[in-house]
């Protein structure tokens, strides 16, 4: 390159050097330019613009509450031992009650077995409750009793909900129930789920957990479309 520069006229060398300096300066600017940040205390509703298809979010095995033809589909990837899921459970339950008959709520299993000792067992138990038609009642009970998720606790909740406990206990050891949970988590991973709760509204991922008022506003906006 040095020999190329020396072969140019002084004027052309100055132009070439000036252009090089500008390109270097532009590269440095782009590299160090700070990215915009979002204050987690902001009240604005933040929703990912990427949309995941309903087929990916609502497989045939997923428990569904509400009409299949609903204009709004809320999908939650959950972990019954996840504190964030437990903390946000009252908000989602409130929306399920307020918009009953208007929205479709879908539960997806995503037990974080790497850090939650009882998450897998609780997820399997919820599948067993689902097989007796009481997934959401059982799931609500688990979230209300997150600190008690051992096997004896899981059976006690089944008794309280008047499930067939013999069938339920057999199901707890059924490899197909465990396989369903594992398959659900793998399906979530393929979509890009990395944490719980991950909540999608009509295919759009909520990037932050918002207040009941903001969630209500978002659901109403989707209903009005």
C-alpha cells in the first residue's frame, strides 16, 4: 500500500488519506455509540415486535382455557417453582376472570430443572391433573403453594380437587407424562424461550411484566382490532 501511495500525486494522496480518516472515525463512532436503554420503572408497555405463529405457541397437547375462536390468545411458558411466575400469577388470573369467554389462555411447560428442584415433578403433576380435566384448577393451587411442591404435597392437592388419586399417583410415574413436559420445554426452546414467565399475546412476546392496568389495555387493544 505504501508503494501505491507514493505513486500518487500529492493532491490524490491527501484525498485518500482524508477519506481513510473519515472511515476510521465513523467506525469508532458506530462501535462506541451507546444503545438506548429502557428504565424498568417506566410505565410504558413494552412488547416485542417479533411474532411467533399460533401453531408454534399452541400445540395440540397444551391446556387451553377459553374459546378456541377467541380474538386474543395469551400463552404463558411457566415454571411452578419460579418466583416470578408465582408473583405474576394473580395478575394473569385476574385477566382470565375479567376476560372470561373473550380470550384464550394457553399454558406451556418450561420447568427450569437446572435451578428448581421440584419444578419437573410439579409440571408432571399438572399434566396428570390435565388428564382428569382439571389442569387450571391444579395449576392455580400449585402457584398458591409454591413452597410446598414435594410429592406428598402434589397428591394432597389432587385429593383436595377431588381427582382420582389412584389414577393421579400412577400418572406421576408414567413416562409419557414426563415426556410431555420435556417435549413442551424443548418446543419452547426452539421458539426462543429462555426464561419464565414468558408471556405471548397474539404471538408477541411481552418483554417486561406489566401492571394489571397495562395488561388490560393491551388485551382490549387486541380485542378491538
